[in-house]
């Protein structure tokens, strides 16, 4: 379960940010997660609840926004949502770069 390792890093970063900003408690966190990370939102939520017990994040709402995997064809320049194949639907090339879908970042936090 790589979600646990991912969320450990997120929670550590949130704790550092809270300390830097003088927050005594974080009440809401919005996390943006690309589908290419293969991190399952329900697993992330579960790990978040485990890792935040008895901390300044305990009880915080975790909002997760998933982003689709978007590819860009190196041949025709077209961008498309990668569904089942990394083949460009316009020119059928397999020379595709992933331009979106690898995200994993905290968009914002709320606290007091």
C-alpha cells in the first residue's frame, strides 16, 4: 500500500507548515491527486485518519480532487485523456508524453 507512504509525507509537510504559520490546528486539507499516481482516494483517506490521530490534524476534513491522465502526442501535438491506451486517438502514434495526471500536492489548508 503505497498510499501510506505518500500520506506520511503529506502529513509531515502539513505539520511543518502548521508550525511555520503558527497554527494550533488544521481543520481542512485539499489534496490534488493525479490518477497516474495509482493512489486510491479511499485508501488515502484511511491512511490520513490513521496518521492524524492525536495530532493537530485530528478530525481535519480531507478533500481529494482527482485529475485525469492527459497525454500529448509528440507527432501531431494533440492532447487527449488517456483511457485504456497511450495511443493518440488522432494520428494513432504511441509517442505520447504525460502532461497531467501525476500530481500529488496540497492545494490549500484551513486552520486556526
